[in-house]
C-alpha cells in the first residue's frame, strides 16, 4: 500500500500581510509523480518550499515524509529530500567539477572543502552521472556547462543521496528545444522506474510534463483550481480557468500541448 510523503491540510503561507498560499489541502503518495502548473505569482515555488521543509506554513498542518513541520528537526528531515532549483544551482561554485558538484550532496554541501569521500561515494556519483548522460563531463567545471547540462547536474545532485522525495523547480526553464526534449526523456525514464521516489515538478508549460507523470495540481492566486490524475486535470476547461484564457489542449504519445483557442 502506498504511503503518504506529503500531506497538507488547510495550509496557508502569509508574508508581509500578503497571502501567498490560501488554505491548500493536498496529498502525495510515494508512488505518484506530480506536476504543478500555474501562472507567475501563483505560489508554485512557495508550495515546493513547504514540501521541502524550507519554510513552515503560517496556518494549517504540513506533514512531509511522516513528520509534522514545527514538531521535527528539519535538519534531519531535509537530507531525505532531493531538491533541484535555479537557486540551488547558484550555490554551486562555478569552478567546481561536475563530479564534485554531484558528490558533495552526500555531505549536504555545495562546494568541496576538507570532507573525506569514500570510493563508494565516488562510484555512486559516477553511476548517477551515467544515468543522466553526464559521464563525459565529470571533470568539466560546472560554470562551463550549457544550461541543459547544468540542469541535469542539478537533478543528478538531487538524486545522489537516494531521496525519498524529489522536488524539481522548473527543470526545463530556459532550455532550447533539443536540451528540453533530452531532459524530458530522461525524466520520463527515471519517473517510470519502480525504484524512483515520489516526484513533484513545477513548470509553466504543459509541453514540459514528462510522459509517465501520474498527477497534476493547478494553482492560481495561491489557491488550487484543480488536482488529481493528470488526464482529468490537464483539460482545456481547467487550464482556461487557471490561466484566464480560452485554450485548446491535445495529447499525443503521452505528451500534452496547449494553444489559444
């Protein structure tokens, strides 16, 4: 039986008097792969910050990996969560090698210093690099990589520690067509593996939903407009309500596309 990895009940996040998330209730099981969509300012990244135990809700109850935020040592909880985002990428030194950029996740640091690594850590990092088609780049400097390569290094780093929950904040943003399609292929294959953890991915575009993702949540103005199985949620009606447009939605070979109607 699937276990719950995220359980939010009536969660709100208020900053400087502004409600960023408004009374959200949401559950994610360990065998589910979720995509979160919504316009700019909808609260998507804030929702990921709650799910990653980076912030606590202002109101309501949030449980992550069976632990209630506010009643758990988040420094013990966070290593069980893989998180790839642009903000994390900015913390990786530009002159760090790709191998070290991934391997340092074992110590929850972003730049190699005096910590000692075992051969097991090296082999694990090299295996992860191979899975994300990065083996040929392991000695390259992170700052010399293309955007697509840096995105894959971020994800490889996030899965280095075998997380129980993987959070991806716009992993395909800014990528050209080739880099985007390569990344989505890899994500689809990873998400389809029985050993993969629960995955939650934020994006702005239905075209970036990898084939094999099972569920979707739509956000607008900090509130959920729809959530559930991806086929039931990614519809012209639901997306039109979320983005304020009259849209047509198609699906082919497991991939969605949306256009103004």
